[in-house]
């Protein structure tokens, strides 16, 4: 396999043209390639390629369509990110409240393995988690105004402050090893089952990190899948030959289904209105392919807007 070599903007333009991409404004295209990176922009080309294995663009595909999909993904990423941050903050607040109320709020309480599920098969995970929490507290604690204030003035950091310096991934893992009663108390606040919330949190953490690092979002698939919900039935989401749902399992619409259940209703409605607006804008920018092809890649059924009214 040959090695990749550096290509100037002019060479990048010629390479795209050789693959059949229409570029009617080279100055605009060069500006986009310089600011956004040829490699990352190229990650959006797949929907616009012929299905003959030639790796060339569908006839008539314009650079502006490719850039339009790139910008659409960025906007959706930003919409998801701010709403996942809402969920993250809510979860940290709720979890710290329940744990502090039930077990205490000082380090000797929330870093005590006895206050987690007493399951031998999870003892190693719990000890590893406690070590990770201590590490994040040591690394981030002195950099955060609230944590440094408590260390300086009280000699300890209460859990409701500590959660601010813990990653979403750590907090999600923390929930998975809480005592059953604590898990149920938290899940009941969200009106979901412990099983579902345990599944949802690592998926949300995955998307949070993806959004934070500006990775491609619209066609992302997670390893973990969400289970059947009433929303799959009400929206009449089709199944494959293995009796598995085609959409809303490990795709972007699965995130929508999760957010429907754990975001406040007004926040969810606003999120969906913003996503629908971006889809409408993209629909006006792409001509070579149908918008439904993009929705399908996102895992969005054609009647995706109906989830707001359920």
C-alpha cells in the first residue's frame, strides 16, 4: 500500500475534480479546504459516490453540496452537544443528591466501596472506578474554583462539587455500580427503568465526546444498542428479516429516543425544532441526492417529527 503524501490546495482541487466533483468557485473551495481540512471534509463524500465501485462522485455533484452536508453535521453536533450537557449536569446533580442523602457527602463516603453495590463480580470495577475518581479529583480539583475553595477552607470536597470535575463517562459508570435502591431512586426521577438508564448513559457519553471533538456525527453508530421502546412502535419503525428495528437502535435517532425520555419536554421540543430546521436548510442545498437518503443514514424515519407529539 502506497504512502500518503502532502498535497497543496491546488492539487487537492484537481484530485476532487478528477473524481468527478463539480467545483464552480475554486477560491471558495480552497478557503473551505484550508480551514476545514481535506481529510475531514472527505469523510462526507460517501453519500455522493456512485454505487459502481469507482469511488467517483455521482454526475453533477457540486462541492457546495459536500460542504453543505459538512456544515449540517456541525450544526447538528452543536445542537446535540448543548443538550447532552444539560443531561450531564442534571445527572450529576441528581446522583450527587441521592448519594449524599443516602450515604454521606464527604470523600470517606463517596470513595468508600461499601457504599456501592455489594457484588463480588463488580468489586474490581468499583475499585478501578474509585481510583479513576481520585485521579480526576487530583488532576482537576485544584484547577476548578469551587473544588479548590472547599479544599482550602474545609479540607474536603462534597460530592455535589466533586461531580463538576468528573467526566460524564465516569458518572455514567458510577451509576452502573450504585446500590440497587440508589439506582432505582435516580431512574424513577427520569421515569425510566434502571436497565434502560444504565444502557443510555454510555451511549450519551460516546456522543458527548464525539461532539466535543468535532467527529462525524450524522452517520455514527454505537456498539451498544438501546432496547425496544414504545416510540419504535408508535412511529411504526420497520424491522429487518431478523425482527430487529432498522432505525433508532444505535444511530442518531436512538439518541433522539433517549433524549425524549430524559430531557425536560420543553428542552426536547426545542432540540427537535432546531434539528428539523437544519434538515430543511440542508434539503435546499443538496440536489444530487434525496434528503431521505441522508435521513436514512442518520437513522431517522421519514415521520421523525411525530416523536415530538407523542
